[in-house]
């Protein structure tokens, strides 16, 4: 199975997932000076007020909070999107030290972590699975985390991590609204890309926020208490460095909101 180690990590994924060498892979290094400012790109709107979080779980690659996506109660819309996309889950990627851990980089600079809010096009497709294989099926909002003071709301997630320490563990996680994890400014870069983990489907409209949020090293350190491995697995494998490095931009254009 795939992972982030030497043998099963990102450089080996192409063997089982040949699309890893495709033309619209993610993440990428975003170069602000080369992004095209596009006046037709309006603001994005995050309508999360009626969102319903369900559970938090450890899937052996990250910690994931899933939402009820049976109707349009929580959606992202506007910006490069032709219609609303439904929030399905969010998860994080992080490193073992503060200078790397994000998946996207900005002019070669990495952040300590990156939050992905995964949405799917329920107008055109019947299920997440179907959308996940369509070129306009998913919209993932990427938010950079940098180190500084404690984030005032992140404790709501880090306080629950001890309950999902091992791969395959899950627990109720109701009443969490990810709006509290957004930066004050929603200016963004956008480009066409892929899932950053296997199956690496080239089905993602990426929206990466320019402004990062600030979390403390103590808070991020709590994520490193998670394990890649299951409770019964002999070898303990601390969950860290679960990020894919930037992929070739190929013929793509990165656009910038105003
Ligand atoms: C619920 O069924 C699925 C769950 C998942 C779970 N999943 C796997 C990998 C993912 C990678 C993601 O990539 S990222 N890091 O770019 O956000 C986002 C959501 C993901 C969700 C994937 C599927 O097919 C792609 C599924 O349909 C079979
Ligand atoms: Zn991700």
C-alpha cells in the first residue's frame, strides 16, 4: 500500500498510479509574479453556517473531519467555480519541523502545514466518488499554517487527536464549523490540478489562499502524536511529513484573484 516512507512514498506512487506523471498533478510551486491577475475571477464565498460535522478519524495518512454532504448545507461557490461545491471533509498535511510540511510552496518557500477543505460538484455528479474522477469534480481550498502564537480555535481539533491516535480509529466530532480556521482575507490563487494522494485523480480545481493562519509549534506538535500505523501494528510510526512535494507545472497557468 502507499505511504510517505522511502519505499512507498511519493517517488514510488507512479508504479501503481501512473497518473502521478500526468499533466495536471498537484501540488505545485506557486510563483506569485508569474500568476495572471484575472479580473473575471470574483471572490469566493464559503457558506458553512449550516455545516454538520460528523466525525474525526485517522485514515493512516492524515486526520480527517467528515461532514454531512447529503444536501447543500455547506458549500463553496464563486471564484473560478461555475456552481456550488459541497463540503465533504477537511484534513491536514504537516512536517517534522517548522520550515516544511505544506504541499504547495510559494516561490519555493514551504509552510509548516497545509489544511485542505475538500468539496465536490453535486450539481453535475451524483456521488463524491463519481465527482472525484471528473475534471471539474472537486474543489479543494488550501490554507497555509505558519508557526507563531496559539490558534484560538485549533485546540478544538488538537484536543480530540488522542482519541484517533492509531490508523483506523474514528470518533464523533459534532458541531465543528471550519469557518473558525479561515484567515481574514480570502484572496487566492487558482489552477487545475489533482488529488495530492493516491489515487491522484486529475479532478481538482485548486483554490489556495494567499493569507496563512498562525498556529503554535505546541499545537502542531499534537498532530505528530498521531500514528501512521494501527494499534496492533508492532512498529510505531509517528505521523509526520505526510506531504507530497511540488509537481511539474507543465502547460498550466496559475491565476490570481484581485
Ligand atoms: C468515499 O469514497 C472515496 C473516498 C476517497 C477518500 N479520499 C482519498 C484521497 C483523497 C485525496 C485528497 O486529496 S487532497 N490532499 O488533494 O485533498 C482529497 C480527498 C481524498 C479522499 C477517495 C475516493 O475516490 C477518489 C472515494 O471513492 C472511491
Ligand atoms: Zn490534502
